[in-house]
C-alpha cells in the first residue's frame, strides 16, 4: 500500500467507506476515546475542522477502546457524547483496534509510515496523523500534542 486512499473503514452505520472518497484532501486521522484525559482535544479538532474544512481539510475520528477501555461500548453513545459535549461534526468511524493482533490495516499503515518515539506502536488515545493531498503520511503527533499545535503544519497542505 502506498497511500491511505487504498484503505476502507467501517462508518458509524457499519458500512464500508473507501478512503478514496477523501482523495485530494489533506486529512487528520486520529484514534479517539470519550472517557480519556485527552478527550477535550475533540473541541480543538472541531475548531480546526471548522476553520479549514472549506479549504479541503477532513478530520477522521476512529474510536478505540484499547487504552483502559475508555470508549463507550456502542457507537451511538460515542457519537452522541462527541456531538453534545464537543460539537463534533467531522466524520467518525466505527471502533477499531490501533495496535496488537487485530490492528486495523489503516493504522498498521499509518504506524509503519510514521514511527513514534521509541517504536511504531500507538501508545495512547489521540495519536494524530497528518496526511497530504496525495494520501502520504507527513506527520505524527503524540497524544499530549494539542490539535491547534498542528495548525501550521496543516496550513502547508491546504
């Protein structure tokens, strides 16, 4: 695989979505959790989405429960929480694994393309990946990196 556009993921209705749908747009792909200390990052992610969506930016949220089981069991609760508490309007997908034996192929690709500090494994919720318009992974940001700190890098690909 050479770009994120070659992958599919299940949307919140359980339907396969080709990431080719986002071809030609810069992306931020993030693994999320509703009950995490970093959950307030949803608000900053939404702010970036509102600021740059008209210029092509898409933010794709992938709920994950692999880190201390910090996500709701059902996707409807996750979506409701994100919308009511953080105003999230960017696309959210079905819950995925971002590490281990059942890692989603998209996250296998992302972590291979942009290794983290000490290893390529995702170590916590809200690890963020920046993708250019060609589908190449051009940045990886630690969970503690506030989304607004990514803004200058995002602007390079708008």
